């Protein structure tokens, strides 16, 4: 009985952590302003892969890619290709839900993780 309760609590925690909440402090969130920067349109999705990882992935995979609830990613590129990583981001794997990052964001993070060997 205790094992089932613990499993339920861990599963719930994982789902809530993966969802991200979405109710953060407005002072620290970036808005999609659609402004231009040197002729290029910038949005909240623009930015480097590290920031995207920190926002969407680090709660399960650790701030330093060390793994916590999810597996460590510090050497993801040594056993997964960029394409494999993109598929996992898009479709999820195990307890990880798919679609946390989409489009260019998913590609940026996959490319960044594929370089981790």
C-alpha cells in the first residue's frame, strides 16, 4: 500500500514538474512582442538552447544535465543523434511527456544536447 501511494505521489510530481505551471512571475517572463532586432523578428521562442533547457527541461534533468527525476543528459550526444533527441522531445519517452518544446526550440535544444559527448 505504501509503495502504491509513493508511486502515485512521484508520478503526480513528475507530471506537475513537466507541465511547468505557467503561472510564473510576470516580471521575469519574456513576452512575445514580435519586435525587430537588426531586421530579424524576435519572439519569446528566440534565444539559446541553454535558456530553453533551463525553462522546460532542467526540473527533471537537472540544472547541470546531471539527471534528477529524468535521466542525465550530460553525455546525450554520445549515444543519441540529433534526430533521435528531436523525436524524444516531440513524442516523449517513458514518463516524459512529448511536445514540451516545439519547432525551432526543439531543434535548438536537440542540437545543443547532441553536442554533449
